[in-house]
C-alpha cells in the first residue's frame, strides 16, 4: 500500500500536479492568486483600469511599486507581501518590461 501511494505521488510530481489547494473558484489546477496580487489588482481597477497583467504597462507598474511610487501601496499594512510579490514578478523570466 505504501509503495502504491509513493508511486502515485511520484507520478503526480512528474505530471506537474501541485500540492496547492484548489483556487477559490474550486477548479483544481487553476493558479492561486496571492493576497498581494489581489491588492494590486484592486488598486489598478480604481486608479489605472487600462493596465492589465502580462502587459508591458503592468511590468512598469510593478517596478514602480518596488520604487515606492504609489504612497497608498507603500503605506499599506501588507506592504511586505506586496513588495515580495512585485519582486518575484519582476524576476520571472517571462515578465514584461524586464
């Protein structure tokens, strides 16, 4: 039985399955959204609705977040998580405006 479970676990890892909980919409395998990402999306919706994730403008926005251009985000109670997300985003190989 243990060998069977270990084999299934190895197959799941090889297939790229994550051990992350399902996304809020309940669909397994859907990417999860961090709290910092939600905060940034809400900020964009209020102040810059034309900027969308994955665009060069979003990459510039994320860099500006790291530089502290937006006081509302720099003073947010979750500023550490926001900056961590922004730094991770900028350092992704597929990030726009890298």
